[in-house]
C-alpha cells in the first residue's frame, strides 16, 4: 500500500469545504477540489472513499454534536423538579443561546448542513431536530397535565408545523449569514413571538 503524503488530507478538507460552500454537495466537483489541493482525485478516493465520505468528514461531528447537545439539555431538564410553563420557557431560552454559540463556533459546517447538504444523509438535519422536539413537547405537556392536546387546541399536525417553523426560523441566522450580534437580537424576538403563541395554546380559555 502506498504511503499517504502528510498534509494532503488536510488540504483536501479545506478545499472541499470551500467547494461545497460555493456550489453545494450535488454540484461540487471532486476534480476541482483535487486540483485546488494540488493532488489527484485518487487521493480523495483513497482517504475518503467518495464525495459523500468527504462531505461527511467535514460535517458529521458537528451534526452529531449539535443533536447530542440538544438531547442532553432536554434530558437534563427532564430530571429537574417540575416547573411552570413560564419557568420552563426561561430555562429553554438560556439553553438556546448556548446552542447559538455552538453554531457560531463552527459556522461554516452549519452552513453546509443547513444550506448545502441536499443529496446527502444530512439533508434531514433540521427535520431530525424537529422530530425530537415534537416528541419531547408531547411528553412535557402530558407531564404537567395541560389539556392542550386532549382539547385538540394542539393537534399532532399543528405541533409539527410549529416546531418546524421554530427551528427553520432559528437556522435562518445561518442561511442569511447574520453576525452573531444580529443573531442574538433575531433569536430574542423570535422566542418572544413563539412564546405568545404557546401561551395561547396552553391557555384553556383560548
């Protein structure tokens, strides 16, 4: 087996990230990536198997890390003493801003996941987060004895729409390449907007 030249793999990853960011996964060219890294396409196949493997190498740890962090925060909250809806919203607000920090610590990878992953296993990145959010929201509503679901003020379809709109809205900070300062302001107002809607759904008078 031929010995791999040191540094080539890192150059390929750097050039691949630029190519994927510029063109998206489907239109990215392995030939262009190899040329920009001063190597051959064979180097890509040797190190990463194929284009999917190259894309995965760049974003996989970021996607898994974000999903795991979200689940960890939910699990931590689940083990805390039961709290009111208002206290829960305050708690989740604080946790959300920590997740925003995660996004800006690795912004390019999130740009790939949110905007450039069509055709990859990560095209469902936001959907997977939404599904877990839906699952936990149902669990929380049942645990506090709220009648939003029983009364049909909140149907499964509406819950999915709300969670999907919420997370799609959050990741707009990536799609629009907002500064971190602008993102904080945007997320703050987005949370206030959704809080009013959730308060209405949770109210038995609505």
